[in-house]
C-alpha cells in the first residue's frame, strides 16, 4: 500500500511538472491496480484532456463520475471534452450538473457561456458570463470570452472594448491580442492587425496558427520582409505537424499538394473531432426529385453568388428541388433577388448546428453542397454531423478540406488530373469542361474609358492584374518587373487594394530598378464600371500560386488575353482550366521563364498578339458563359452521385 501511495504522489508530481505523458502512463498502472478510485480516473482523464485527446478524456472522466457523482470538477472537465468533440448540448448538461453541486464554480459558469455561444444561444451565453463576472469581477478570461460573444453577435467595436479590458487585466494575454487582431483584419485595418498579431506572437510563439495569420496579414499590404525564411518555417513546421498556418492562407503561399493536404488533415483533426461519426443517413434517395441543398455564407454580392446564381435559376425543377441555406452576415439587394430561384430559402445564421441539421433532415436533403469551405463564416460542423447523406465541396474553397466527412469535390480533368487525385481526401466529380461556373449575362457599364482618363500613357502596352494584393508574392512581382524591363513601352496596371500595399509595391519597383511610375493603380469602381475598364488592358498577368479565379473570367469576358502560370495545386490551376476550355492552352505556362518569355513576346510581336486576341474574340469563349449547358452537366454529376450511393 505504501508503494501505491508513492506511485500516486509521483504521478501527481509529474503531472504538476507538466510531464503529462509520463503521468498518464503512471495513472494507467494505478487504475489497473486500484479499483474504484474516482480521483485516479479523474486525473487520467484530465491528463488526456490537456493532451487534447478528448475521446480518451471522455472515457476516463465518465468512469470517475460513475464511481463518485458529486464532484463539480469531474462534470466541468467532462463538459470541456464534450464541447471539444462538438457535442455542446451534452456539455451544457454537465456544466449545469457542476453548478448544481457548486453554484459559485467560476469555470463552469464561463464554460456554459462558451457552450451556449457555440449553439447560437446568445441570451443564455451572456447570462452565464455575467454570473461569472459577479463571482470574479477582475477575471481576464471572462472579458475575453464576452469579446468573442460580442464578435459573433456582430458587435465588433464592443468586442474590441472587451478584449482591451481582458488585456488590461492580464497584459501577457495572447488570446485576446489574437482575437482583437482578427477583428482588425476583417475590417481591413491591416497595420493594427499586424501589431496585435505581433504582440500575441511575442507572448506565445506557439499559439496555434498565429504565425500564419501574421504572415497572411502582411501579404495584404505587400510587406515581404523575411518572406523566404517565413515560407521555410511554414514548410518545416507542417512536416512536423505543427499548427502553423490555417488552410486558406496557405493557398496563396505554397504550391505543394502534399503539404496542403497534410496541413488540411492536421487542421481538420484538431478542429472537427467528434465522439462518434454519424454514418451516412441515406433518406429519400429514390424520391421522384433529388433534393439539393446549397449551404453558404456568400448569398450576397460576392464572387461565389455572382458565379453560381445561374445554376439556381437553370436547375430543372421537374427533376430537382433546390433549397438555399444562408449562414452569413451580409444581406443586400442580390441576397433577396436570388431567393426566387429556390424552392425554399432559409436564413440559418442564428440557428445551432443541430437546428440546421434537423431542418435539413426534415426536408430530406440528399445532397448538401458546401459553398464556403475554409473561408469566412463557415459552418463546417454541420457537415461533421452529417447534414445530408452526400456532402460536396464546390467553388468557395480552392483545395482539399482534408476531412472524412466531405465526400466529393467538383473539379475537371485539368484542375484535378488523375495524378493529383491522391492529394484530395474527397472523391473527385469531374465536369466535362471547366469546373468554373459563370452567369450567361452580366451588367457592364456604358461609360467610356480611355487610357488618358485612367492615367495610362496612350502609347503603352498595358499589362494588368486586378487580383487581390495578398496573392502578389515577391517572386511573381520580380518576374513582372523583368517583363517591364524587357518591354520598354509598357506599364503594369494593378488594383489599388489599399494604399499601404500600393506604396510598398512602388518601393519594390525602385528596388528592382524600374521606374515606379510604370505601375498604374486602378481605383475601386462600382462593379459594372470595373468590368467595362478591362477593355483598356492588353494582357492579364496572372498571380501564382493563387491564380485569379473570378478576375480571370472577368478578363476573358472582356476579351482580354490572360497569361497564367500553372502549378499542381487547385488554386494554381483554375486559370489553366478556364483557358483549356476555350482552346487557349498556349497561354498556360508551367515554369516562370516561359511565363516571362510569353509575356514579352506578346507585347512585342504584334502579329502573334493579334492572333491570340482573335482567338479570344471568337465564339469559342462563349462556352464559358453557357450557364444552361453548365447546369445540365452539373446535374448529371448529381444524378451519378445519387446512383453510386443507392
């Protein structure tokens, strides 16, 4: 018995010293030796909780409660494990049991506030945060969590005030700095975001995904110091399974499908754990009409809706029932206009995952199309819990999601050729042409633009790229500068995404020994006018590794030849997919020197340029805008997918 007591004490000492793996091994010996000791099971479960092994934590904490059911910390910790396993309803039950035992238990009040926030019950969330504040008025964790709640409620200015209170109470508060930075990033206050992310990183260099957020924010303003060293760190850390960068910002930095898949799988394994994965619930598969659900945050004047709206309009309503599920913060004129194309359109923004899933299953949705992926305002937990028997990733996120709950991704033979399918956790549904949808018609301004009115020299060849600034890497910009040097009477026409980025690009021009006046920045215009002014551009220069997607289509719609550099990743092959579909493979480069040489040749060889221009002006390009044919091809994929799952 004395030896057992020593082992218990030794195990606790290891645990307290942070040697959790060693402590866990000792606890495992103890639970085999000592029967019905709830504390040992509790300590073992808590060790697994700290290691983020939530299923094992749940197992041992449950055993602790079976032995002794009147200890508040047991229920609180099992609540944490359940919440991390995306079972917030059961977590709430356990937190309340903890409070029944000890109403003044601060952690249980805080955790109830967090859990209620996750199930979109903001009223109950603030109630428990306020309870916690009464018990502990100077608790920095409470103010940080209130900030998170206010942010989810759309009250971002009040959220910042709450984060500031949290920071004032605890200055080395990496989480509050990170949360504040994310708001600044969403508001495009890039300098403020960089400062806050930087503060958080100094406090905790290992804070999950913080390094990638800071790097991505700097890319928005084209601040490229230590760019290559930062890339090497990201590549090295992904190989070591470190939480260094989230999937979306990685798309614009690294064209390596093996690393992209590895990073997405790691992110998925952390973010989307579940007690038990629901098996596919195949319901109404043999119904007369296929019930399609399009789920997304982008049902407003956003590229995803601009590109897909004709699909909803053109679906064969004799064969399909089409439902929209909106979970985003923005409602505008287009948001309300598009609803007429659906059999029913639901705003589920303020509904919990369970409520959305219940609604979908009640309707009998057979195919759920995820339009958001890993972009803003996603609700990926609904797919984790199986919102529909068949779940498809489409358009909104340009890569593999690395999950076992997204069944398919829509691509084409150029976008995802057979040799790259192994880098996708999804099965690939292959469209016969390009996977990229487009509306048949779009409003274009009648306003007359000319070079002089846009500040462009009349005798210049106009290279242009209206892609977002974060897609411009130092490598691609250096090639653009080399192109300008070799094409004497040429300018580079870029979008003025933000003044800091524009000024930094001017400085890079000087560093590359190019006159900064050879970059012309296009101010932001209303969309119809923006499309109209494309006609002034001679050649669209694509970015790499994240191509222009919507911008490339806009250029081609306006008869502007587009030169792309194609790699292996989804994001770097979209423009190649589009150009291949209209027979302009000669504008697809697969190495940087070929890209440079083609750009220079087209600016100097007038005959060659006219031939390319003629090709893009002929009827071949119209295939991209045949939205009825595209929808029919997409419907065939849906039918085939249903047949495979019968």
